[in-house]
C-alpha cells in the first residue's frame, strides 16, 4: 500500500473537494483521482461518494480515516524521534552501581551542559543489581551504557576505566577499633565481619586482601549491596571492608584507612562491542573517556 496514497486520502477526506486537495498536495487532480481509485481498488471498497461538487466519506471511509490518521501519527512521531537521534539527540539508558551515585551523575550533568541546545534524555537504572546482572542487561539491550566493575571472560563487552575508589574499614561507634585512623587488615581478623556475597564483584577482591594477611575473617553476615553492609555495621553487627563512599559520612560508623595491604577498586564504563549505537550515545561515551580521572 502506497504511503503517499494514504496521505492523499486523509487530505481529501478533510477538504472533501478534489481540486482543493490537489492544490494543497501540489499534484494534479487526475493524479489524485488515480491515487484514490487505486487505493479503493486495493481495499475492495468505496471510500468516497459524490455530494454535489464535493465528495464525502462513505461509512467504511470514515472508519478507515480514523485508523489511517492514528497510524500516520505514530509513523510521523517515530520518524521524528529517529531524525532527532540521527542529529545527536534522543534517549540514553544508563545502568550503574549505587556506589557510583555521585560520579556518574556528574558525567551526565557536565555532558548535558556541553549540549545546551540538544534534546537529550537520560534514564538511570540504579536498582540493587550487581555487575553480572548489569552486564547481562547490556547484552539484552536494556541499557546503552553501564558503569560497574570489570568482569573477566566477557569478549562482547568493552570496558574503559573511568574512576578509582578506595577500600576502607568501617566499624560501629563504640567498637574497640573506633580510635584508630589507619589499620593493617591482619588486626581485624579476630572481629566478626560483614562481607559481600559471592555474587558481588567486590567479594574476590576483598578475599584476596585477606589472603595477603594470612587469614580470612570470621563472617557474621553476607550481603549483596554496599549500603546494606554499611547499615549492619552501623547497627553493631560487625565490621566491614567497604568502598569509601559519600553516604558513610552520614552514618554512625568510623571510617578507618587500610594501610596494609593497599588496594584501590577501579570502576569501568561498559558497552557492547561491534554494535550500532545512536550518535548521542557515542558522543556521551567519548565525553566520559575525555574526562576520566583514572
């Protein structure tokens, strides 16, 4: 079915006059008559009937007009969105670990400030998902860009380091270690600890730190999320090695620097390799790469 014929049909339906409709459409009247006749032949029904010098829609034509207008509106809206995307505008879906709830929004804010006249919308996905879930979301095309830990054996994913995060020890108020400003992790082995679950990208990192100390901590609880771990520590259920994040400054815990063994956690911007992405997504990724602090 010819798309132009559908647009001709809508114009004629509203003007109810072949000559006026042909003038508006900038085509000849015979061309318009031929287009409508072709459409009626294809559909097998009459869309118009004469009313003096004018034409009016038949009952079938009235029903068809409603559906055609809705379909054309949807098509035009989609075309406009695609054109916006092609011109460097559109939507970007971002997934990120909650511990990056300051770093990533700053990237986004600065990017938007650099494009003041562009219509760009960011959608943030900051659920309790762990890095493996986020990477799967990238593969499923739920997200355009992700900010998370690096995973090994992921040949389809491009990982670009974007920031570092220090690991610290936190203890509840009143704990015997509260008066310490720095510590060797070996000194913590005798205290009950809150650890990250084995699904967390942090768990193997912290396990390796304790291996360097010659032992493993007494595990009291195992949780998936940074803030949940910090919450149990603040309630006095144990101590924990955790990323240094801003929210800790507002919790009743003491933040202690880990002197030995030293470690920094690196976070990455992740995206699918060798797939087409809209210009605005590529512009954002390039902006992040140009402004990383690693």
